[in-house]
C-alpha cells in the first residue's frame, strides 16, 4: 500500500461531517458494481433519492437527480452539475470489502472505488442534499449526474447517452467532475489516439533466418525511437500539458520456430488540447512516415480509437470563480476524462475530487479521510459563493 499522506494543519477531523462522509462512503462501496453491472448501485442510489422526495431521471444505469418535484431547472439561476461515475474496475481481495483503517497514523477508508471515484460521489451527494434541505445556501441550481460504464470502452460510456436524453444538461454553467485529482483543480484534458502500426518483413524458418526478414527485430529501431522520445510540454491558459507517445502492445502470429513476417504494435498518442483530433491524426501519420523513411522500415498505420481533448477554459468566468472559491493548486489534467464530453456540448467543466490519482485501480485502493472533508469543504464553499 502506498503511504497515506497526513492531513494539513487546521483541518477539522473529528466531527459529524467526517462521520457522515465515512458512513456514506462505506455504504456506497458496499455495492461493488463493476463496469457493465451497475444495476444494483443505480437501484440503491435512485431509491435513496426518491425516498427523499428528489426527482430521479434514469437512463439505463445512469441517474440525473434534481431537487424536489422540479425535474428541469427554469434557467433563472446558474446551473451547476456535480458529476461522477458509478462503476469500478474489478476488486482485489485487499479492497473487495470496504473498511476503515489507520496506516502510519493516518485514517483511511480502504475499498474498491474509494479514490476512483466513489469518494467524489459521496462528497457530491452530501453537498446536493444539504442544498436541497436548506442547510447549505447557494444562488445556483444544482443537479447530480451519476453515470455508468466510465471504466470500459468509450463507446459504452453512458454519459453521452445521458446528455442526449436529458438535453437541458447542456445548458449548465459548470460541470464539476469529482474524479481523483489529489485535491488539485485539474483543467481540461488530453486527447488520445490509438493506432495499429504494422511493420512488415518476410516470414522464414528460424533455422534459416537469412531467407526472410524478421519483422519483430526490424521493429526494434522504431521501438527505440519511441522509448527515447521525451514528453513535449505545451502550456495553455497557464497550465502545462505533456504530449506523450507510448507503444503499449506488440503482437505476432507465428510459431516459435518461424521468423515473423509481420508485427503489429499499438501506439498510443496522448496530445494536448492545442489541436483537435484531425490535426493530431495528421501529426501521427507524418511522424510515422518520417520514421519509416529514416529507419528504412516497411510499415502501415491504422488509427483505431480517437478521444477528443478538452481545453482548460481558464478564462471562463465560471472557471475562474471556481478556482477562486476552492483555492487549491491548479494544473492540467494529464489524462482523458469526461470533461471532454461536456466540452463537446459547450459546457465548461473542471476535474476536482478527493481521490488520489496513484490509488486509481490499485490493489488495496484507499482514500485518506481528511481528503473527503477537504473536498467537501471546498465544494460547499464554492456553492455558497455562487
């Protein structure tokens, strides 16, 4: 287990708020619903909010929750969405059963999803309920968006379906996605391309390799080129993204005594929102064309997956207001998140949550309890200034 971080000085850690957040998180994590099997947790959350008198719109295994009987905000006040996903990756024996623990003197909640991202969900649900119940005053309308299938293939992610089925969500002034951010405000997100790069040689018997051309070893120079390629920093709106290229898979289809005539590589290009997907795809092809010529390789390229980036939009008044109210470190999101889906609909969005990025998908996943309190204070502080 990665060592937990002690809380900052001055943060209240022994009160009813902490008790409520921990109880909510243990309850939320008790339903370990992997991607594609979110029905039970969607049922439980929907039942909870309907029993409170909230309005719940269900889209497949995703939920949009609004206060009371008013299903659609009337547009007279700013609309803030608190957004999280309900699914988790497969648990391990170390995190299947959620529980509290004390590690190196720091109180934590251990369990699958505690950081990614059920800790963020319970912070959002508590803030929503306090607004609806009148114990937290805000000048904004508020809605919860809890969606399914974020951890699986992009085409199965239900957020796009939710945005299609509940069109007024696109009128929101800000979406706060409570993904793990280590307590930072992370703006925008990277775009991404996956491409199959096929390096061709000529198949032969491994006892007589001179009768062929080994595509696997020929690809070594290409692998070395990407291994030695440094990240490229790109600054936008005062935050720094990094363009990175990674070869993540290599595949041949030949017997052990056959010199492979073909090797397929999966190349993943993560790029800053300084350009769109089309420009990034042109860059990928130009880069590989240049390497093929320089290294004397016979190769072809097929892009297999595309994810749009999201710009930081730090100059938007609502983004600036969030940054000012939360008063946390501001950075670029060095990954892809669903801020991009909101960005495509014209909705400003930020990443901000209590979870630790280094705990996402880890064995024995945990979140420090103080991070729940800090994120809760920050979100509620923003809402009171809106």
